[in-house]
C-alpha cells in the first residue's frame, strides 16, 4: 500500500510566489483541535538542469506578490478559525 502525501486544502498564487495551506486536526482532551499550516515559497527554473526549484529568496519586485499571497492565506485561515471558535461547522474550501 502506497501512502499518498496529503494535499493542501487551498493554494494562492501571484507571479512565481505560492502559498499552500494544510489542515491539521488532532484530538486533545476529547476535543478536535483544528490548526492550519501555511507554506509560502517561490519557484524558479534552474538554467543548467531546466528543473523547477523552490527558494526562500525574493527580489524586491516580488515582495508585492509575497504580501498578496500571505494576506490571502491569512484571511482564509483566520476565517476558518473564527468559524471553529463559534461552534459553527467549518465551510469547505
């Protein structure tokens, strides 16, 4: 049996920058705790190999894209946390 990696529940892209969001549920003292993990990265094409690679470095002109996807990810996560706190069911993305 092959284990398939969990896919993100939501992704945002702007230019070469992407934010991916994963949902993490666990039981704690008989209660389901939901947290979201966010990964933001830029991908570039390696000129020698032609492969796409991730990087943590951004040019100044790419910072607006970084801010945009970070803001979208924040809004997505924060709205779901608010729904969880209110006792209402979480809305599917």
